[in-house]
C-alpha cells in the first residue's frame, strides 16, 4: 500500500531535529498462517487497510507512533498492528528503506 505522511526525526547524538517533511511511503506487509480462515483469507486486506492506511494516511507520524518516527520504527509499528504479520518492508524514498521481521 502507499501512505502519504510526514515525519520529523530526532538525532540523539547531536540532540537536533530534521525539519518536518513528507513522503509517499511504500509499504509491503507479509502475513502468514498455517490455515486459511473460513472465507479463504490469511488476513482480510480490508482489515489491514483499516488498521494501517486509514490510521497513518495524511498524518504526522510523530503524532501516531510513540517513538522517533524513523523508517525502521514505522516498519515495526506496522508489524505490531497487523494480525499474523511477520515482516514489513517500508520504502521512504528511493534508496531509503527498512525491513522489520520477527
Ligand atoms: Zn523522511
């Protein structure tokens, strides 16, 4: 999915902030299950959209995540908010991407 959202990063080493800016984040969510449910799903795509896209789109990620909204932390947050998720790939922009996997 794609999410349009802004973030402002804190750099602890210099105790400085990156200016607020936005990205069209490209997010790939991986889920797994030993069996499909009675409707033939691992997870209903609409439930993932509601849990992730509808919560993050057009927000300042700093208002949603309770940590520094880095690409890495965003990938972890998404994984923690999707049932049966085991991996999330997040692309901030070309060359800047992170994978979180449990
Ligand atoms: Zn950024």
